[in-house]
C-alpha cells in the first residue's frame, strides 16, 4: 500500500494551465479507472473535484479535467485563478484498499 | 443539506483506546459505503478503513489492521471507528467520508483530532 507519487509543488500564472501528475503502479492506477482528485484548502476538509478518472461532480468548473495513461493519472487546471492556489491529492482504488498521493501544492504566481 | 459530523477525538496515551463517531444527516445513510480517512499534521491524506452499506464487508489499511475496527449503526445513521493500541504515528485529524463508488469520497465531515502522546 505505497502512496501514489505526485510532485510536491507546481506553479502557474493566472490564466495559464497547469498539470499535476500522479504515478502509481499496475496494481492501482494502471489496474482500474477509479482515480479521483481532491482539492484541500488549509484547515478545511478535502473536496472531490474529479472521479472515475475524468468525471466532474456537479458544481465543479470545467476548468478542471482529468486523464489517465497506463500507471499515470493527471489533473489539468486551465484558466488558473487565484483561488486555485492550494493543495491537491490524487486517489486510486486498488481492490481491497485505497491509496492517496502525497499531495501537490499549487502556487498561482 | 448533507452533513457528516465527527466526534470522539482527543488526547490519549500510547497503547490507549479511543472510539470515534460520525453522525450523518441529509442522506439515506444505509444506502452508502462509508470510510475513514486521516491526515497527520502537515502531511497528506491516508485512507484508513471502509465499510459497505450493510456493514458485512470491511477493509483496512495495513497500518491499522488488527488495531482499528470500523462499524456502523444504520438505525442511528452513525459510523464508528474503534481504535486500540494507539501509537504516536496515529496522531492525525480523522475524517469520515461518504463513499458512493470505488475510490470516491464525495462528502466529508469537518474532522476530529486524535493526539497520541504521553
């Protein structure tokens, strides 16, 4: 049950796009199309922003999109806004357990 | 409005026990699997345990297997986490979350802090 690998930080300017990668193995990300992404502001509970690799819950802007290729999933945020600056976590179903990534801090320059 | 409210956190000595509760409102609680996810101070999220809607199937992270027990009372719309043999590394904010599908946590509580220290 090793954590998925995410970059510790990424950055981008307002209006630009950024992509956060999430690397797993053939037992988790590569095995299932059940990757989700969470946004977490400091001191707050996580918020679901992507599920089943590329689906958005109601109310999440279409600036947020997800994809997957092999053992790596990605979250792309387009048209960066100041309020996007926070922490993001990927998550994958892995059969009898669930594994999260270590988290990525997004800085909007 | 869907709401999950955790309680039961606090300070406990190493080797001690604690039981967390999570009360659900605004949903047909018995229809959903529920999970516990924790976050150590300044660290990332860690899945802890999941129970299916009928409580007949449960799963645990290796880090808590044999020490923690997840359970639910559908008549009270409440989820529990019994934590025994607590260690310093169990110190974290514990969140309960509604799990409508595999690897999906769509509703989260506000979290309850557990501190294991002498």
